[in-house]
C-alpha cells in the first residue's frame, strides 16, 4: 500500500505542476494580448495627434480623452497581469528554495534519474 500511496502523491504533484504551468501560460498569453491592445491604442493616439498637427490644428479634447482612456485601461491591465506573473515567479522560486533547504528529498529524487540518458 505504501507504494500506491507514494504513486498517488507523485501523480497529484505532477498534476498540480502541470496545472500551474497551464495557468501561467494562460496568464502570459493574456498579458501579451493586452499589451498588444495597449500598443495599438498608443499607435491610434499617436496617429490622431500627428494627423491633427499635420492639418494645422490641435486634437479635439473628446478624441484625446477617448483614446487616452483606452490606452490607460489596456496599459494598466497589462501591468497588473505582468506584476501577477512576476509575483508567481518569485513565489515559485521561494518555494523551490525552501523545499531544497528543508530537505525536500521527494522532489529532488524524482526530478533526475542517474541512469537516464541526457
């Protein structure tokens, strides 16, 4: 029974690692797409200002406010997602460091096999 319990623990751990990797990838993709939206909003704002100046006028306040608000929304959302990714990366690094210093032999013995080819 101890072997089956150990196998179940390892499968649960592997499942959690896989789910964490999936969630991380999903968050990274969302941050990337949001950053692209912020870049497109900045580009639109830049084009609007350029066209207005080229036409010898200033950009009207309503257009500026609309484009700036869109840019601010996407930029702050992208920054929030990027901060979340960084926080999770730091937590994972701290978790790995604490498990290696507390004698986490279960994770280190299953991570490498001495007889496996590289």
